C-alpha cells in the first residue's frame, strides 16, 4: 500500500467511524458521512494533484505527514478529539500520557458529550462445540445515555445446529425468554444449558464501548493543533530552509486546512442538530379534582370526566397506586346537599391523568386563565442536556434552587439505572455541558447543590469554581451514606458523600438559617473574639454587671440577654452567666440525617429529609426548584410537600414506572417521608394536598438524526465560495418536508404529524419563544404577554429553528 492509499483509507475510516449495524439516528449519521466523504474525496485528490505539479518528490512525505497528524484526532465513533496523544509528538501535549486518561478533562473540555454506547456487529460465537450467530442488524441504537439491557430472540436453528439470535435493546423492562429458548433448542436435540446460553450472550456483549462527542468548534481546534504541530516540525526539523522547502510545507498546510474545512462542516451540522430546540410530544396533565371544581364550570367538567368511557382505566390506576380500595364507588365523588351538587371532600385529591381523557383535555386546561402560573410543576422525560437547552428560554433566571445527584463515577459498573463507569474526562464533560446551562436557568438569588462521592469531588469542585466563580462558593456539606454490612478490609469505611454548594451570586443569594432541636443543656455564655478590637459592652441583669473577657464580646446583647433571663433560658450561678441551649443552627455536618432512603425501590434514592433541608436553606414557599438528574423523584416530591414549584428531568423508563406514579401519590397525599414531620404537616396533610402538573417527552438528538433528510444529489452550489467553505448542508431538506406548499393560495402549510405523533405545539412554542402559557384553546395559544398564535394555521417561520437550521 502506498502512503497515499494508506492516508485516504485511514481518513475514510477515522472520519466515518467504525461500521455499526442496527437502525436509528447514528446509523443514518454514518450513511450521511459516507455519502459526504465519497463526494469530497475526488475533489480533494484533484486539488492535491494540482498542488504537487511542481513538487512531485514531496508526494510521499505529504501523505505521510497528513496521516501522522489526522490519525490522532478521530475515534471509532467518528468523533473529533484527542485520540492518541503520546507526549513526544508535541510539546503542547505533554499534559497527556500514552496509557492513562487525561488529567481532569482537557482531552474533552471542548466537546459536547452525547452518549456512551457499544458498536455492536453481527458476529458468530463458538465454544465447546456449540455454535451461535448474533444478528445485530435490528438493534435500534439508544436515544441517549440511559442504561438498557439487551434481549435475545431466537430467530432460527440452522441445519449445522448454529443457533441464530436477533438482538434488540429492551423496551419497557422486557426480558430474554431463556426458558423458551432452551425448550426450542432441546427439540432439536442440541445439548445446551442455561450457563452455556449466558456465556454466549456475554461473549457477544464484549464488543467495544465508545463515547460519542460533538466538537464545539472543530475547525478552530484542528487548525490550532496543526499550527502547533507544524511549529514543532519547523523547530526540530533543521537549521536552514530553502524556498522550495518552505513552499512544500505551505502545500502541506493548505491541504491540511482543506481537510479541516471539510471535516468541520460535518461537525458544525451535528452541533446544530444537538443544540436545536426540541419538539414537545406526548404531553399530559395531572390534576386533582379540587383544582377542577374550584373553577367556574369545573363541576360540569368533572361530571363529563366521571361519565367518560375511560373512567374505569383511571379508577384502576388509583387502585394500583393504593389511593383507593376495592370499596370505592365513583358515584360518591359528587354529593348533594341543600346547596346542590358538590365534590365529596373524601375524594377531592384524586389525581386525574388527562391521558385517559384526551378529548376533554382542552376543556380541562381551558378552565385556567393563567395556566403556567397555576401549574405546580413540570416533569420532562428527556436526556437532560436536550431538556436544559430546550426549556432555557422559558425558564431562564426563574429557578431558585437546583439540586442534582448525577450518577457517581464509580470504579466498576453495577446494577443501576444509568451507566456509572466513565473515564474521568468524559464524566467531567457530562457535568460541564449541563452545569453551564444550569447557571443560566438560576435566578440571581439562586443556588445549586451537587452531590458526589470521593470518586468525583475532586472533579466537581474545580468545575463548579470555573463555571460559578470561586467567589460564589458557599459550602461543602457531608451527607450520611447508607451503612454497608460488609466492612472495608484495607481502608476505612466510607460513611459520607459530599454536597457541593455554590450560589449564582453570593452577595444577592437567598439563605435561610435553619435550626434543629437538641437535648437541652446549660452552658456558659458564649463569647466572640474582637480581632484586636476593644472589649465588648457588659450585660446588666438585676443591676448586676457582667463584663466579657478582655478583647472579647458576649455572643448576645444586653436586651436579648434580659429577655432570655425572664423566659428562664438564662441563669446566674456563682457570678457566671449560663444559657440554656435546646436548638442549634444546622452546619455542614449532616451525618445526623440519612442521605438515602428505600421507599421506592430505587437503588440511589435520595432521602426526603435531606432534600427538605436543602430546600429550606435555599428557597421559600412559591419558589421554583429543579432537578435534572431526577432519579426516583425525591426532589420534586419534597418540593411539592414544601409548597415549592418544581421541574424534574429524567431520561430512563422509570420516569413512567417510578417518578410519575410517585408524584401522583404526592398529589393524593403521601404519608411517607417528611410528611410525618410537624412543620411539614402545617403545609401538607390529608386536608392540604392536591396539585396540578404537566408531564411530557422531548424529541431527542438521536430521533432528529433519524428523521433528517440529506438526499440532495448535488452537494455543492455554484457560489463564489470554494467547496470547502460553502456550507453544503444549507441546501438539504433537513426536516422541511413537514411543510406543504399550497401554490394555488400562495401559502405554506405546516404538517408536523409527518415528524411525530402527538406534538404539543403550545408547549413547544412556549419553550422556543421563552413565554409562559396563559391560556390554550383548540384554535390558539395565548401567552403571558398577550401574544396570540393561531395553531391551526401555524406560520412556518415560527417553527423554523425546529425544522431547519
């Protein structure tokens, strides 16, 4: 193979990435990349031939140098970043080593982290005379970074006894039917047991796992890297340079820049797809009966609900949630007295899910004249970067408190809902991407709490310092971990996690000092040092003067001391002041409360008492609270109980199996957790529950990639720009096939159903325009500023950022 062939083969491999099978957005992406590359390779070769006309002897060296440089910046996933950075290649890269991950995240800090996935290929597996074949062509790639299991379906058993499986990702908890597989195999008289089957599955699953990234500015990065590399080449390459040599190296730079231009075009398109606002779909509302009947015409709407064909489905859900029992009678929901029909107080907190009553949904939400302000919260099923980026215009600087418990970066993967084993650089990039958006969502008075353990605190703290500023650091708090039965043998047991707390602006931040009761104890009057200043004023009780030690002051003043003396909380013994302490201000040691709980069967479920303390310190009733690593839903549950508004973002399937049911139970009145505490009962109890929230899904990056249309045969236009610098994707349809041109009436109609079913255009526009919803009707949406939009005849210009970028 010539050096030219070696370079072009490598460029194609590293640009397109490793071949993957299956269906989905990333498969579509690889096809687009292949088409893109095939079109430009011929043009690039022609340009190289012209450049080498006067320097034919430079050919091999040119391709050798191009190969050496570009091969270090691509990965099997087709992502552009430092793939191979041995220290001797470049002085600039001496922060790296050959066999270890980059310190912190210099390797990936200029990237958007997309997901971690395996590059599955169809492969044969054979051991102990047993033969298997795994067909990976039907695997639908993961939409985001959720942890999903593979399932195997028996496809056929060939004549040579090869057992063939179709491989899929599990949907909604589906499992491999091992018993059925063994039964079918036994019919063919093949000796196969459970252990053999599991071994075959594990061998198939050993395929390479890769991280997918998108470069924030690939062109700038690669040009910078090339210039530094070329500088080193000049510096170490010799003492004298003639004109021909300089011209040769100029050719090298020109060709390298053209390659960089064409690479960066694709990365720029991916970045635009990644950052484009996403459609809201599959939205529903959950509202308790008291909220419905509190509105004019609400009782008549409730009667329609109770007579609806799907009311039994709703009743069955209430029973599954244990909100009602088998003795429930729907006819008792509305009772009659001398004033007429009214809602039975016994059932006023029953939560209605509009998914059962879609034909009545507009009538239900139409009862509200200030819809978003009357909602208690929003649950969003989405990868959290896409969610933060999409809702940012709507919620910018509106959130008072953010709490997140991101998946800890542990040494090995385990039985969690998420991937938890990352390279340090990747984990840091995941957080960096999301924390920058989180800062924009926070109010100026707001603050953020990030939970981590000893594997991640050294990464989180400098990240937070960079994004929020060193001056806005507030506290590092120790939180009690779950007690492990198995003790450590070669190191001390880890008994706490860390909460790292920063303010958006420490000077303006909201802070509530909270107190906890302790065993009453008499102690000497506390003093405080005056840092070289004068001795403080005395306390005078019953004409007796008590002077503090020289250079100190009493911790409380004379007026408060006398009040405490009258109330029996201060006494005098042997000419000494004593104070009765029965409360103390909460500090940074939270080992007195549990950091985890197990009420919802979730392996990393945060305790309600810990979230309560966080929210009481940093927010007040009516404030908006957010958690974009929601997990089991503890943050939103506690926020609701404490009369805060809330936003929760979660990507896993447990959104529907854990989080949503939990919040419905909270609306109906959940007796568990902090509900038993005295001060909570004043706000949230059997007579003070209820609520109203919205839940929906967001279009995902993977889904957009799958829908994007890049079918134009002519990639280049005839503009004055050269092919490397004209943005070739400007001519593609992308998602424009959702538009229908009515030439007769000179009108463009929008048909979003071509993209997805059940798009919620009102919420989509609310996020896109950054305006809160005031009222929704069948024909229009009205925003808080009074703007009205006709959603039946939607102006395509409004949704342009969603379908063409």
